[in-house]
């Protein structure tokens, strides 16, 4: 066992205390006051563990973003992490059961934040911090699509040589994420004409009927062979059982592996035309996150992580996954980006969200080893 791994094992309980403190500071994305309180808690934890220079980016509607920088080497490494969660305050209790720590944001992604901070703390305490400039960028609105943080993330990435994302690894296997699908979000609205469903049915123009036709065509855009999925996830329409509906709406999600495929789906959705007569349609939305495509440089970065894992007894693999992260924004810029370096567990956005407690020191040691190799 290396000095770094031994140090982290000796501070296992302290790591757990740090995690409990951060998870207890609940941070629902849309509640700025709570998110900012969590941000202050995180700043305090980071100050105690790694010190560094703090810079805060004030926000009017979302929580404030901030970055902390340590080291002054010529190579610049950016660690991206968000501290907002999908959970309403008080919705998910904190508990420890069978070596699992449960709580809001435990795996997505406060566990990864604590793990990486303790990794840097171990490097500093053992006088092994590498010759790099390391910047932690903590953002507050990833779960809402990084609306106010995307530009900041991209700016920091463009000034960096490497980006590390401390989102959780693949559940059960612990594999890292070298590629992610791009994510598109669209709304489709149909406007028809209302009428009495019994007396004047023929005078109405059903928005729901039109929407049904559109859904069938939209779902046909899915192509499993090339990894494209298009999903109509929510549908609204009509007012009363006996009224021909004059309005209907569908919320659409799509996932793609390549930029070319993203362009195809965007073009298809934005060029939709009515199928039935006397109705109007309105399509709004965007490619929210571009595909994170694995590059040769990312492969080389993964190889270093794999070696770092072997040094602590972990056999690390790699995966392409369907979910998006802030790594999508950095990879599209051509900056080598490695994702999934957070805490091992399961259940992001689910009531059984948890991390595996005993894995914290080992995964933190792997992260520390990776920084040394970089």
C-alpha cells in the first residue's frame, strides 16, 4: 500500500464526515438560497482540506459558481463538479445501511467532490503534489442543463490541458466514461380548434389527433443500430372529455453518438409539418449537450487512469453511456476529457441513491495517482 493510499485509509472516517456534512447541506437546483448555503459549506470543506485561491461567480437566479486553484505548474488540469441535486429539501433522508451511504446527491455528485478533495489533501500532506496547476470548478445548475454555467465551463476548459469529471463511474463495474451521447430537448405544441364533441364535432380540429400522428413519426427517428434514441416522454392535451381539444403538447428527448446524427435529428424535428388539416404546430428546443466523442488524447488519458487504478488494486474499464454531463461541453472543444472519476455506487436521481463507503479511500487514491501521472 502506497503512502497516499495508506493516508486515505487512515482518514476513512474523516472522509465520511466530510461527505455527511456536504450531503446534509441540501441543494435543490432551483432554490438559490439553499444552493448558495451548500456552496459556502463546500468552500469551507475545501479550504480546510486543500486551501487554494477562491474565485466566486455571482448569479442572480441560480446558485453562485466558484473555482478553487492549487499548484502552479505549467500543465493546467480542470476538475469539473456540480453541487446541485435533483432532490427537494427533506425529500430523501440520510442513512447508512450495509456499507452504503444514502442521501440526496450522495452519488450525483457530492461523493465524487469529497473523494477528489481528499485525494488532493493526501498529495499535499505527503509532499507528493505534482507539478500542475489544478483548478476545481464547482457549478450550481448542472441538473437544469448548466444554463448559467456552460459558458464558464467552456472558458475554463479552453484554458486547460486536461479536464476531469467527478461524476460517478458506471454502477457495479466502476468503469470510467470516455464517451457520452449528446442530449437534445424539444417541445412540440399543436394548436387546433375547439368545438362541442357531440353537437359540432365536425367543426373542431383536434390538436390531440395531430399530436398522435406526430408522435408516431417522431419515434421512428430512433435507430438502435447507430445508437440514436428519440423519446416522447410527456404528453398533455385537451380540456374536457366532451370538447374537441384545441391544444396539445409533447416533451421530447433524444440521444445521439455523433455530431452528424445530432444534426440529422435537429433538422428532422425543426422541419416538422402538420399531418392533418387546419392545425398549426410549433417546435422549440435545442441540442442541450453535444456528444462527448472519445479522442486519441482521451484514450491516452484513460490509459493513465487504468494504470492508476491498478496501483490500488482496481481493474478499471471504459464505457460509452447515454447520459450527459458537463464533460460533453469540454470534449467538443477538443480538450481531453475523462468522466466517471467520482464515487462508486448506484441510484442517481432515484430513491436508493447511495455510494459504497469502503470504496471511498481506494477511489480517492486512484484519483491522486492519476494526477501524478498527468
